[in-house]
């Protein structure tokens, strides 16, 4: 029985990984207040006046040329990808800047309970099969 | 074993749910920062799912479920089945915000299979069968509600942080931002440009200064981020 329980461990680990979700901390700043941006955030979203959004990694503000540069994707108003790669967003297109930091959040603790229940249930099944005293 | 199994089950279920503080996205969600950030293409660009209850004229409430598009001074905008709907703020009777998919369907199916499998337990099924049902139903129900937060009606404007367009609705659906009345006046055809930091906003004397709880995305610093002007 112990061996069968050990075999269940990878399954439990796999299911347990489904108990977490990636969520994004976000801070918003209008362009005039860009000095307060979270410069260490891995992602920057530049929302434009016409509803597009640029999602950039490795981003930086190019104050001399009044623009944001980075690598990422440009989505249109319907959130279809329109461009990817090295992107440049002039300041005069931007209505709002948003920095994002990803975090792993425990969101499905119920899965842990179900894994426990499944493990116990399979243990009982294994016991019944091994000793034949359940029927 | 079943009795021992119940304690972690209860503890695990009791740990579900988010505090109301998550309405401020800058506070994060209480998770652990990721050392290796995901690919940039994984960063979500759509709004969170919401359920908006609208007061009807005949006292019959109507519920709109869909993606949150924007929140401005007049409306909550929601995408319902590829159609843009707006609900006037005074008509909003309640809003539920879904922070992540519940996966309650998975848990329900899992519970069903688990309960059926207790047939292999022989006489022990008299105990394990009900236990499966108890654990399954409890897990499914808590999963269904633990991912939602009820938004207080006096905090509706904070919802903009969860919207696809946090700065307000863009022109294709009709601009919700009219030309600013503050000088310098621009010709109607010109595209609005962001206000420089040094330029103060002026408003009619009768209009009160924006408070910290005005609609739209704001930070804790007054004037740092203003709601879309109408």
C-alpha cells in the first residue's frame, strides 16, 4: 500500500500546482507623473487614447525623445495582437501607464482537500484489493 | 483515517477567500513575487469578469455578466457576448468581481467520480461515500464563491483598476471624454494631449475639487491621476 501511495505523489504534486494562480499587482500613473513609476516592475502597459495597449518587458522611458521603448506586444482596441518585438510608444499617444508585477497566489485550497480525499480513498481501495475483507 | 482527513479539509477550506483590500491593485493579492516573470504574451490585457446587478424600472433586477470594460463618472461598461452594455451608476444595485476562474466545474466532476469510486470500498463505502459527498460539495461550493469579491457600491470607481480600459472608454464606442473646458481651448478636431505636470487643472467654481474617491483610476496622491473628464 505504501508503494501505491508513493506512486500518487507525482499526481498530487501535479494537481497541487493547479492550486495556484498567477495574478498581477498593478500601479497606475498618468504620464505627467511617470517619475513615480515602479521602475523595477517587469512589465509596463502603455494605454493609448484610442484604446490600444502596449505590453512591454525590458522597458524604459526615453525622456530625451519623449517615448517609451521596450520589447513586447501591441494590442488593438479589441485586444488582437497587431505587432510584436521591439516597440516604441511616443508620449503623446499615452493616456495611462500601468506597471505589473506577477505573483503566485494560492487560489484553490479546495484542490488540496480533494487531493487528500482522493489519496485516502485510493488507500482504502488498495486495502480492500489487497486483503479482500471489504465485501 | 476519515476523521483525521476532515481537519485539514476544514482548515484548507477556511483559508479561502480574499480580503476586501484587493480592490486596490497596487497592494497586490498577497501572493509570492515570481522570480522568473512569465512571458510578456501571458500578461492579461482584458478586463476582469464581473456580474453587475442593475435595478429595473419595475423593481425587477437585471444581471449582466461579462468582461469589465471601463468605469467612468456615469457608467459601468461591460462586454456581454461581444456586445457593449453600459449601466448608469445610480442604477447599479451590486457588482461581483471575479478575480480568477473558480474551476468549480472541475471540482464537481472530481467529486462525482470520487463518490462513485467509493463503490470499490465495500462496506467501508457507507462511510467513505458520504465523506466524498461532504468534501466534494463543500469544495465545489467554496470554490464557486471564493474567487469573487462583492464590491461596495461606494467603491464602484475603484473597479476601473480591473477594467480593460482603465482610463475610460475609447472612441469606437463613443468617447466618454469630452474636450476639457480648461484653457487653452483646443479646436474640436484636435487630438487631446496629456496635461503637463506643471499645468493645473481648472474647473468651474461650482464644481467641487476631486476627492480621493472620485471615479476613475487614482492614486493616494491628490491630483496624481484624475478620472476621465466628461
